[in-house]
C-alpha cells in the first residue's frame, strides 16, 4: 500500500509566490499541488484539512550541535530530542556539525556523527564537517567526504585557541581545497588570539562572572575576523559562509563585501534575532550563564533589530540556531570562571516563530521572505534545492502548517528540549506551526509529537561544480594580464647614472 496524505485548502507559501492549493504527498514526495479532486485519489487517502492556514516548506536549521562533546561535557539535546524539538517548531531538516579533535581522522569523526544521528533522528538531516587541523591526510579525506559521503561544506574556527582554532595559513589551504572540491567554506569568525587576551584581562580584573564573556570578546573581535575570513576567501576566489553572525559590526562587513560583488553569505541565528545579551548581567548566575555562547549575544538591544534588517535586505542569507544546550549543572563548570562555562544556547524549536514574530509581525519580512530566510535560501546555498526548501511537485513532503494567528508563550516548562532553561522564556509569539509534516507523515499536531526515532534519512549534498566559476579576483586578473604581456625588448638610449 502506498503511504499518502492529502492536505486540503491551504495557502502555499514559497519564496517566490503564494497561492491557494491542496497538496498531495505519496511515499514522501509531493505529487500534486493545486486544486485536487479527492475522488481522483484512492479512497483510503488520509486528509488533513488546514482551512486557509499557510503551508510553508519545512524549516531548515543550518546550524545545530546535537549531543556535541564540548568544553568538558556533552550537549543535552541529542539527535532524538533535538529533532523532536525542531519538529515541534516547524523545522523538518537540520544540518549538524561533525567536529573532529585536532589530529583526529575527519572520516572517523564523520562515521561517529553518522552513527549518533542515524540511530536517533526524527527528520532528515545533513552534516557539515569542521576542519580543525591541516595535513595531507585531511586534504585527501576532504575529497572522500565530498565525492563519497555527501558533504559539501567545511567549517573552520578562527576562535577556540588550543582546541579547534586554525591559523590564517591553515585557513587559506582549507579554503583552497574547498574551491578545488566545489565545497562551501564556512567560518566561525572571532579573532581567537584577541578572545584569549580579553579573557585573561577580565579574569585579572576579577571579573569572573558571565558578564565577562561578552566584555572579553566585543564586537570588533567578531568584525575583524569576519573581514579577514572574507578577504582570505577572496584571495582564493571561493565563496564563504559566515556562521552565527551576532553583531552589527560583522553584519556591516558582510554587507559591504557583498555589495562589492564578493560571494559571501551570513547566517544570523535565532538567539541573535530574538534576545539581547544584557541577560549576562542578570543577578541570578544560572540565568546569566544560560546566555553564554560564542560569539556572544550582544548587549545592545538594537542589535537584533539591525540583524533582522540585514536579513530582510538579503545581505544576511538564512537563519540557523547554533542549538547547543547545557543544563544548570553543566553551565556550573564555570561558576568561578566564565571561560569555563560551556558555550551554547537553545533555538531549534523556537527559530521559526522568532523569525515570524520579529520579522513578519513587525512588517520587516513578507511571508515569502520568511520562507526564504528559514528554508529556501539554506537549501540553495547547501545545494539541496528544490528537494528541500520548496513546496512543489517532486520536492520532499516536508511541510509546516503555519497559523499566523495562533499564539504561544515560550517557556522551558513546555518546550521539547532536554535543557532546563529557555533563553526566550516569556516571549509571546503570534505565528506557530500547528502541524508538522515530515516525509508525508503528520508528526506534530494538537501539541503532540508522533515522531519515529531513527526514521529520518541522511541527505547527501553534491558539490557545486561549475557554480563557482566566473568570479574573477584581482590575482586572476593580474595573471591574465601577465599572460598577455609580450613586449618588444627596449633598444633605445639609456641614461648612465653617476656612481
Ligand atoms: N559556539 C557555541 O556557543 N557553542 C558551540 C560552538 C560554538 O562555536
Ligand atoms: Zn561557532
Ligand atoms: Zn534575563
Ligand atoms: Zn556552532
């Protein structure tokens, strides 16, 4: 028997248009979009009447760290709980990061992440791979990952000195390799040396609480690294994707380079769009520590507005979360020293509602721009469009039924994360996913999850091939000109200078 679903009376919202339609999904793939005569379908086809609600492509979270071993502990949202929380918020696809230790085989780390995820995911997923060290072996294994394991994105950390951080020289080689392989280079852009010095200074001054976290690594530290990463990528002539853009300064840098024609993408995250960093000054230590992530959420309350404006203009491309959650007892590893507080916040469940609330409800985004920002742009950048990121014939049956009128108050007491704190606690959002459809199955309705652990699939992503051609850097232009130089030697008089 075929697995099927008919969604009746929806308003399909894609990134380019919006129209009334029914949607018929069979065996996980959308077969029909438009007015569908129910009598043309088998009698036993289940029907979901959504009565004028919006149907948006299932959300894509470009940036999660489920069950990440990090800073002496392990993130509590694993691939099961993490993808359940995603689904409860309308997100049907996540891209997590494989993060090998320095010296560790990137293939081995990839296999480990695949095993962790395959056993537990409740929706489809992909993997980015972080490159934390550089060698012949890493270079060779990057090729294997691209050609045989479905990876087309590699991330470097410019921060986390002593663990993940790479040098500019290593970054240059990694970017070059990305270009050769048709993969996209991603960067955690903070100046790791400056972070290190800033942390030392704060501790010397006796500032040991969470508020020291932001003061140790202010905006300039992020903006400088963002600029450097884009400049180095441009030397190599390869596109670059800046993960978790948290500050006005970094967003400005991206916008400037984009206007100059460089291929650069910026990813704001739910935390940066939804809250400000003044919470790190909260008198309650646990509360303050909950907001510690890297790069920091900025204390200037204008930041989230500005980041949303850049998202609306398209200068920032798609929204992730950096979902990397730690409970009170884990955050307490840094109770006497903020540099030891495990960095990370929640976001995967609330991302879409936060973007709707602060984008669409504030008149900054249209519903189609919301779809672009939460799904389609990510699918395009990471080369899985239109399999994901669109409601169309042939696309995967991953859909969120979006009710722009329904409200909820975000709270740790009702969220689906394993973490005991929610950084959006108390925020009321109008616009939520009432139903989430994963691969043609209704797995979230009536506030209830009906997910199947391990049912999600790994989605391989192809390299970009010729997409990266056609961009000319100054170096290439220079080489081109040099090739053209075919000068006659000079044979005229020469002034002899006095000794
Ligand atoms: N930042 C975080 O806050 N957590 C995980 C890794 C990172 O870069
Ligand atoms: Zn990062
Ligand atoms: Zn607070
Ligand atoms: Zn991250």
